[in-house]
């Protein structure tokens, strides 16, 4: 499923989306200039969201996040699209925000 999440991010950003939000156990949300919409056929669990995060963040950031500290960093998604990544645990639920850098 993490591969599906990565494919969803790739497709959304290629289609001009401004970002994607993931919360474990909830449908992903795609943010566009016209608003937002959820993706009905995807419902990632916490393991899948963590797996996606591990593909883009350092082990130091993973450790900080597991300790309850929010993390923010820039990443080149697939070496081409600059994104700002924010991740935090809210009541032990993982939330990840991916935003396109302009």
C-alpha cells in the first residue's frame, strides 16, 4: 500500500495539486487551488503511512517523531518536485502533510 500512497502523491503533484494530507485510518486529502477533496478508494493504516514517511525522512527525524516531536523538512520527491514535509503524532495518530514548494 505504501507504493500506492507514493503513486497517489506522484499523480496528485503531476496534476498540479498543491499538496496531500495523510492521516492513518482516514482517506487521503488532495489540496488544489480550487479547494480539497478526499480519495475515496484509499484508506491507509498507520503502518502504511509510516512506510511512506521512511522513504523520504532520515532516521534521526523518525526517532524524533516517535518521541512525540513534530518534524518538518524539505525533500525532492522523486528527485524532481520540491516538497515540504510535516509529520506529527496527534493522540498517537500519525498525520503527514506534503506541500509543493514554489
